[in-house]
């Protein structure tokens, strides 16, 4: 006999997909579109939660991290971005000196941070040495800290600007202390949407190739999707399936992070705010389609704390970290705090009925909280 939840899933038209999920069968493009088009969020959430609990039970991961955005000067003209400034000297453009950037980490002396997350603009005025020097400077201060830094877009830019292959860039950065790559810059891979969103930065194939090379070198990385701007549901599914294909090849992605579009201070400000409903369904569909990626992360800074917490029942098993000094989303209108304490994160996870687990960047367990 079917349980009440199974009956609800049947009634929502997702019965066949439920059978596939339970049999461990891979979902297709059409299944992905059907999941996005299903209005019954509760049924979709139950399906994603089934998968989440099968993999992780109640465990919910977080870490203690700090963000360093060393420059917002950026040659790219992505229309969704509120963080970047085209040229050095433009109002609100900034570039930290190495002392200043390393000083952000130095200031944490004694605090139990395990990760520095670095994402920058594509700054035409900086010499190559700035980047390895930044990594070495941070490592000299805190050899214990894992540096997750530079999106695939930055790696591609370094390769072109300084005349190296992706492999050479990654090896040099790794020698200077880079541990893994964050998932940013993926946006939406489909050429129609990508052309509108970010015509002058690396395309889907280049983004994927950087991660392919990083994985081949034994580095782990994350992946993302910017959702809720001008993309269609089909383009979201296409994006997720391209990530799934690369993961079949390499197995190097650790976590997928759906990034909710924020509409303030950028050229897409006329678009409506992305709803909580859309955020939850996007996370649920991601959990179901990305059958080969272990973790789905709710980045609370951009989702809002309430949705991030609710998402723990919609496929999500990771809530990111303490995130001090975030700039990219706060310049785009995020109203979330600049940081959360470990205690606050643990409280949010427990209040949602889940078990908090502090992890490091590579998902080694630091402590069961
Ligand atoms: O690539 C920029 C996004 C990304 C906006 O790997 C925007 O653990 C919404 O890479 N509205 C950078 N999104 C952030 C990033 C990241 C964040 C958290 C965790 C990890 C990880 C990586 O931010 C960009 C772009 O997709 N972004 N502007 C905006 N207005």
C-alpha cells in the first residue's frame, strides 16, 4: 500500500519519477522539466527529501569560513552583477594591496576558521604575481587554512592574459597554496541565456574544461547555477545535465550551489525578486537530477536565512559557513547579515530538526556539533 506521501506524489503526477528515484534510475531532461513544472512543491520536496535522507540522513554540514574579495575591478560586463566596476578609479572600485588582503586573514588570528574563500573581478591592472603572492601570504599567516579560490572564469582569464594553459595556471596556484576551486561563474550554460547574461566571459565549454583539468590534477571543486533571472526552465535543466555529464567523467565536484539571483544595483533590476517557492523547487530538482554529486548547498547569504533553513527538507544537506565579509551579494541587495556565528548556524540547523556537522572544505568532519 502506498503511504500518504507516496499518494500525494502520485496525485501530483510525479508517480513515474518517484518509481525511478526509488529504483535508483537516472532522470532524463524531460523528467527535469516535468519536476520544474509540477506546481505541488510539497510532493516535489518529499521526493527530494527522500533522496537527501537516503544519502545523509539528518546530517547537515557547515564550515567556518571567511570571504576575501580582493578586487571588484572587472573587465567583464555581466548584466546581473552589482559587485564589479569596469575600471580602476571608477566610483566604488577597489583593489586591495597584498598587505590589506592578507590582513583580512591576519585579523582572524586565533579564530577557528578553516577556509578562506577568494573570488575576484577580472582586473586588467594586476600582475600575475599578485595571485600566487596572495595565496603565499595567506598560507604564511595561517598554514592550516584551506584556500578555496578563483572561479573557472578567473582561471580562464589568467590563462589568456598571462599566456599559460589552464593546467599551468592551476599548478602554479596550487604550488602557492590553492586547495580547491569555488563553483562561481557558471551562471547559465545555455548559449541563448549566457549571451544575454555574460557575453564577454568564458563560455560553457571553457568553464567545464577548467574544472575538468582541475579534477584531473586531483583538485576538488564546486559548481553553481545562477537561477531566477532570464533563463527558462529548459535552460536550467540543460545546465544541470551538463554538470552531471562532467561529473560522470571526473567525479571531482563536491557540492552544487544554486545561487538565487538578486536584482538590486544591476542592469536586471526590473526583474521581479526570486520567490522562496522558486528557490525551494530549484534545490529539490537539483537534488534529484544531480544523482552523482554528493552535496547540495544552500548558501544562506543569498537565499535568506528562512529559506536556507526550510531547504533542509527540500534536498539540501549543507548550509555553507559563517561567511564573514561577503560583498558580492550584499552589493546586489542581500539583506542577510554579514556573518553568522557557529552557534547561530548550529541553532538554525537544530531548529529545523537536523543534526549539525562541522566539516572542512573537503568534507572531512571537524566536529559533530
Ligand atoms: O559567479 C553575482 C553570482 C557568483 C549576483 O563554491 C550573483 O562554495 C545573484 O562563486 N545575484 C560568485 N548571484 C559566488 C560564488 C560562490 C558563492 C558561495 C559558495 C561558493 C562555493 C561559490 O555569484 C558569481 C555569480 O553567479 N552573482 N552577482 C547577483 N546579482
